[in-house]
C-alpha cells in the first residue's frame, strides 16, 4: 500500500468505487464493463438525464444517480473522459428514451467531444436527445479562455438537481432542457486550493518543481484537474474570499462579468474539493456568507455547504452562485426544484423548504446562565493574601507552559500546556479586574466560571468538576468566620472523593491525580502548604517512567513516557509550588 493512497491501482480503485454505489443505493445498478451507473428499471417514464466525466470528482457523477436527479452517469478513468462508446451505450441502452434524453456535460474538450459523438449517434438512430454543456467557472476569464469558454466545475450539480427534479415531475424534454440551460446561464463559480492533488498510480510530483505551491500560497481559480487559475497569492481567508467573490460578482470586470445578479433570490453552494475538514469548511462558509451580505447586500435564499464535486482529496473549496430567474414554463420555480426530494447517495441538502422560508430568528433567552447568585458562606480569608497566593501559582503555571507542552508532545497531543496557560491567564485577568470579597466560597465560585469558560478538553473538565466540588465542600464545612488549614484539608479531601466519581484516575495511573493526591493528603495532615506543595512535586516527578493506564498516553506508542513526567501532574505541581511561594528559598504561604 502506498503511503499516498490506500488503493494505488487506479483501475481497481475506480471499479470498486462504482461497485460501492450499488451497495449504498439499492435503486441503482452498474454496467461494470462500460462504467455506467444507472437507475434500475421500474419507475414511471420521464425525461432521462445522463451526465458523467472522469473519475476523481466523487460524489459527482455516479452518486447523483437516483430518483429526482440523474438517470445515469458514465465514468472515465481518473481525470479522463469516458469513451464515446461507453456514453453511447448509456444513452441507447441504460436509460428510458421514451420521453427523450438530456445529456449534460461539463465544458472540457474530451468530455464535449466524446459525449457529443455519442449524442449524434443516438440522434442518427432515431432517439430524441439534447445535449447541454455547462461552463460556470470564472477562474479563467474571457481573454484567457478564448474559444474554449468557461470550464465546468461544482455549479454543475445545481443544474443536475434542478433539471432532475423537473424531469421527475413528468416535464417535457423541451422544458427540462430550457430550465437546465437557464440554470447554467445564471451560474458562476470559482475555486481555490492550497495544493495540487496526486493521482493514484502516477509518480509523485517532483518536490523541486516550480509548479508546486509554497506553503504560504493559494491558487485562486484552480480547476478540478490541477489546472492553474488566475494566479497565486499569499492571502488570508477574508482576502481570498473577497477576491473570489469579486471575480464572480464585479460587474466592472469585463473579463469575468458573466452574471448580473438581478433577482431577489440567490442560491449559494460552498463545495469541498475533497481535503478540507468539515470544521474548516464551516469557517469558510461563514466568511463567504458574511461578505456576501456586507459587500454585495446578498442574502442567499438557500445555502448548501458540503462535498459535491471533488478533485480527489484536493485541499481547497469552490464557491458557486446561482441567480434564480423565472423559468417561464408555468410550473415550479428553480428554488422549488432545488428543494424537491431526491434519492441519491451524493446529494446532501436535508433542510426542508418550510424551514428556510420560516426565517425564524427565535432564540432561547431564558436559559440558566453562569451568573446565578451565589450565597455567602461565612468562611473568611484575607483577600490580599489569597490573591497573592493564587497569583504566585498562576504565574508559575504560565512560566511552565513550554516544559508542559514539551512533555505533552512526547506522551500526548501537545495541548496540555496551552490549556493550562489559557486558564491561568484568564484567572489572572479576573484577579486583576475584580476585587475579592474575602468570602472563600464567593471568590472560588467566580474562578470556577472562568475555568469553565476558558479551559476545554479533559483537563478543563477535571478542574471544573474539582473546583465545583470544592465550593460545595467548603459550604458544607463549619461556618467559622476564618477558614483554617483543617477546613481546607477536609474540603479538598471531599472534593477529591467527588472527583473520583467521574474519573477512574487514582495515584499511580500517571495523571494529574499523582500531583493532586499528595498535596491534599499532606495539607490535611500537616496544615503546611509548603510541605504539601513539595509532596505534590515529588508525586509529579514520580510519574516519570510510570506507565499510564488512562488518557492518550495509553495508546501513544514508543518509550517517551520513560523520559518525561506526566504533563498534567507537572503543571498542577507548578501551581501548588507557586501558591506556596516556593522560589529562591522563600517561605510558603499558609492558608490561615
């Protein structure tokens, strides 16, 4: 198996991927010899819609075969057009031709020629066939495109969906073709990518080639077969999106002014080229929608974001905008056809039209907040001394971040130090901006809210549980006016017992409990913070070489754990040492 692909044989890859479509959608069948995915017979007669092209753009086109979308799709090898004979067999023997056939193809020379040849053969045989070529890409302008015209990219799937829904309603070939062409004529798209893609079975690209993008560059207008676009740039996402939208919508750009948005309805499609995470695609979608409204006063009637037409695992995305116009056929609108149900494995648009049209802005504003009033406890501590002790611990945690991060890089995912530092900085900010009351329950409750809002992950949850339990435990203690080491010790022990209800971590498991437990027990026994902090550090140091039984370290391979302590335990011991004032031989702070 290649380090680049799980399946490195391109022929086997395409054939098995096509076979998988029949597994995930029982309503479609495969002509394996000709690489044709087609709807199984038995449905009501309708205009059949056929598309296709090179493989590598999945879910386009095979996964769009199904009720309410395509009738058949013909696949070529990766990034190569299917042959005219493959297409001819699809047109003449794999779909119902009774009501006519619409062949929709993206504007690439090989696809246009091969699909065109098949269409002409079908016409010569007496079939009623129309062919539509879709070119929606504005990444290459009029001057550079010349006679070839615009390339077809992800906007094509909107043509498929709208025309497929109309065909499913029993419309004539003339109307289906008319609406499909109207859709194509009102489409603009442009893509961007951070890298070229590697095709299975081909030699890896030369890393020294000038065609490669640098780690800072993005190719604006890159095609879906690694073709160059309008240029490369070093830009952040807002500037990138701004340039892409300008290429689609700037009416003053004579080279690219293909579309004039003149309707009250616009459809927006954000398409993943294959290698962008769902999380990042969400951020991209938010940026595009925000700029459309702010710069162009466009609020899309429908927004589709997902994987519709890929370039294998392309690390990029494309934006498509459809200007919704009147179809003039006396039937459903483009939006209604877009909303119509379909049964195709590749189509993802689960939001009902009623939900879009409701445009609800309702929110739940009466939910419980984190600012509910906390009642005083009567347990008093010197605000100045308490603040000094906490500040010492927090400052020491921040200073220890590089070491904690280094340890966590060896045995975890490297985020422990940053998480502790983020929480410490947030609590320090609270201490500098808020006057402590001297009521230990009130003051720790404020700190708990900060921890809950700034520290995430496993450590954040453990700290939040422990501190909430500590607040509860302190409230249950004696209502003495001055808190004592005995009260601190009892409350900390009670909080530790509560924490044990939510995590199986115990001393010896190589977790922060190895630093927490000795601190709590020593403080409860002696009332001496300095001795407790020293015990905590000893516990943290003892985790070096200790084999973990909990956490990520359990399944991180190698022997790194033998050289470093547990990062969580080390970070917590740093906090306790800082609280105790243990630096340069100074005496520790007593919690009295």
